[in-house]
């Protein structure tokens, strides 16, 4: 048995080594650069070891970094919560039988396949443009003033763009969860006189617990990397109102050409994402334990 196990481990060892190198080598290299001072536009300075200087400046001396962390948390929370809310509504609606259900599901999923940059271009120019956008066209028709939403409410604009794209993702996972809930349980609840809200609150929602946890966790991990909408629609502005960690790392390396500081920012972003993911898992697990009780 031991010989067979050793043989199997030997056979899969190349794949494991390749996977480890492919996934961990970039992070290890980034971690190494984070302890160096390297300015691309000043090659005469070379590359020198500075210890934790980049981290010290990033965490305690860079006000924009702290603002980017706050923006990242607020924008991510808004996108995930609203996507979950609308995804749940669409999942409940599309779970019911009606003519054209398959077509409706296909149309509802479509926004998720739109590229982030295309999504941002459409929203910025076609919908939210203060001069000829659809939103301002219809709001002025009912007597409301014309508003440049991306200038006056930049976070709301970014959240709206991303929610439109991520709601189908939530809907798909929750729809799969609804299809796994036995119809007999809901029918028994109806026979016992439960209202639709009571049925959802005490039966459907607790049974969807693992699917909600999965959708929130995956969406959070992906939304933490949000970049395309910010780059195209606001470029982190006005000021630093929509500057998040991914965009700030991009600005540091593309405009400041500072490899060391941008690497330190990237490492901090990875640590922050890990903390948020762990906190979410524990919070969601505790929430659904209370719901089941």
C-alpha cells in the first residue's frame, strides 16, 4: 500500500511542482521586490535593499493608500450586497415555471459575459453621460436637474456598473441552490399555512446558506480586483474618490515607476483580501447557524 501511494505521489509530483511554481513564483518575486528600492526611471540608482521601508511608507505615510483601502471596502461591500439582493430576486423569479423561461434565463445571464471595459464604456457614454445619457434624458423629462453622476456620485456610479455585471453571477449560484431545495418541503409549508415570506425566511433562505456563502465569497474575491470600470469611467477620481487598491498599485507603477512601493502595496492588498475572505466566511457561517436554529 505504501509503495502504491509513493508511486502515485511520484507521478503527480511534476504537476504539483508546476502548479506551485506557476501560482507562487509571481507572489514570491513581488514579495522580494517589496523589500527593494527600484525606480524604473532612475536606472543609475540601481536596486537596493531597504527592508520594511516600503511597507512603513505604504501603511503609515501614504494617505492615498489609506483612502484607497477605505474606498475598496465600501465599493466592494456595495457591489456584493446589491448583487446578492438583486441576484436573489431574479433567482426566485426565474425559478418559477413560465413560458419562455429558458430565454429569460439566457438574457439575464448575458451581462456577466460583457467585458468590464465595454461595460464601463456603455454606462459612461450611453447611460450616465450628463449631456446625452439615457438617465439624464428621462430625469429631465420629469423636471429633475441634469446631474453628472460620475462626478457628483462617483462611488455610486462604479457600484451601479459592477452590480449590473455581477448580479447574473449571484443569480446563477442561487438558482442552482433553489433547484436543490426539495419541492416537498415548500409544499408542506404551504399546507401548514405558511405565507410566502415565512416560507422564504424559515425554509428557503436557511437551505440556501452554503450557496449564499459561496456566491458572496467568490464575488468578493473577484470584486476586490475591480479595475476596468474605474480605469475607463473615473480613473480613480474625482480626486481619489474611486481610487481602490488595484488601481492605486497600477498608478504607482505606471506613473511613479516605483517597483518597490507598488510591490509592497500589492502584498498589502493580498493580505487584506485574505483577512476579508476569512472574516466573511466566519460571519456567514455564524449567520446561517443562527438562521437554522
